C-alpha cells in the first residue's frame, strides 16, 4: 500500500517516525512518501519537504509568509496526485493539513488524522470540516475522546500518547559519560528548554538565563534545537555555569534535576521524564492579545490541561520575569512542592493510556484501508 504522511513540525517528525516504523511492521510492502524531518527520513521512505521550510509561528508570521504557505499547499496537492496514495495520514499541523484534507476528500482519497488539531483550545468551528473531510481521527489525549464523541457526536479512536513510546524506546544515557562529554561537574543540572523556533528562543532564553546567578550550586544546560545554528545560542553562554547541548533533549532530561520549559509538547515530555518544571510563555504583544481573546482554556501547558488542575506553575507573558522565575524554580528544587509535583506526574502517565500508541494507530490504519 502507498502512504502519504504530512507532518509540519519537530514533534510531528518524532511521532511520524514512530508511526512509520509501525506501518512498515504492519505492511512490509509499504511505500511511504512524507513531509517531515530527519527522524522520519532515518526510518525510510521519501522526504518531500522538511518541516524547517514549513514552521511559521504566530498570527503575524503566518501573514508575512502567506505566499509561501499557499505555494506549499499547491505543491503538496500536485505531489499527492502524482504519487496516488491509498491513504493520506495527517499529523497535527492543522492550518495546512485541513486544507489538504478538504481537497483530498473531493478527490476521494481516504483521510486519516493522527494527533488531533487542538480545536478544544481554539477554532472549535473546525469540527464541521473535520466531520466532513476526515474519515478517521486518532486522538492522543484522554479528554479529546469525550470532546469529540459526547460534545460533537464524532467517533474517534483514543490510542494513547506516542511520547510514552518515544521515551520508553530510547537508549538510556550513561550520566557519567554524559557529564564528561559536555565538561560538566557534579552539580545537579537544570535544563533550559526554550523551544525550537528562533523568535521564541530569543524571547524566552534571555529570561531563563537571568536566574543562573541566583543558583550557583546548580549548573544550567540549554537544549539547542536541531533546526537552529549555534550562533543563535552563543550570547547566552557567557556565564561559565551555562552550557549547551544540541539535538539531545531526551538525554538531557534524563539526567536533569529540574527544568525551565517553553509551553508546548516539551512540558509533557519533561513531566514524563519525571523532572519538576516551571512553564515559560511569552509571545509578541499583538499575538498574545489576539490569542487571549480566542483561547478560553484555563491552562496553557499539556500537563495541567490533562490533569485539569495546576500541577506545574505557568509564568505567562508579563509574569515571566527574573523575580518570579527565581521564586518558582526555588520551590521545585526540593521540599513538598517537588514531591507533590512528582506524585502528580505518576497519575498523569496513567491517564495517558500506557505504551503502544504508534502500533495501535498503524494497525487501525492498515486494517481500514485493506477493507
């Protein structure tokens, strides 16, 4: 069978790679053509476009790059028609993928969506297009099944969260060798995860690094994104207690005592590694003002959304400053706050449904397109 997969971000590349492994296992004759990244490319198949060419963040950036986005949509449709797949598998990335889904439905190409668009957060009216254009939806958050089925009368499959697979399947890191490789001493490590896009790194990393001087008994390690050059991070490495690592976030989290984390998937990854964290969010003033008016969620981090309560502290916009960050980081380094957060992390993992999300999804997709 022929599979066309579209993932437009780093997280989609990770989950897409594990889904591809499972698809090859279920269908040994599978032909896969995809939009994604290095992880998917390492599995096999044919890479059409890298997500580095696709990731535009915020309302202003999307408008500024609208021509490029429209050209990519046109190119994608032409590429699909030439390939003539048996199924298109969308992975998150809704602004782009839902446009392709509408077109694909008209062309009578089966459409499967792995990792739902977060319409429960905003643009809930997208449910109409999803019900019309998406044949099968595979959700990874427990509350999404209730949202789709009970609120919108649209059947979906809850397959569990693929991050659990990604973390369980990784090779364990030798902490002694890790510290030696990056010239680290024996002090506990605090991970700094400023995101993967240039604008969010520049906005948040400066504030994260500003608390380093207040914690001399710890060492800080910046998780560099594989899509960014080292030069972007260089100005933040002037303090000898700040170090840098690129493209090894999971290895870093596995040896970290605590973390300062940009909102997004990284908040959940950090929790699954059982690392106490403070969530940091700060966007452009205009983008934040718009988002505040259309997003009605109580929380911005996946950890708190899944647990439906404040498990990790969220410092948002003006609240994200040196003073507040110092206070909140101090709370999770030791004591009752740290213990309580770790206990909640265990409950969180149970809610996510255990291992096997990629395999379950691949089995469902293959069985359905063979009918």
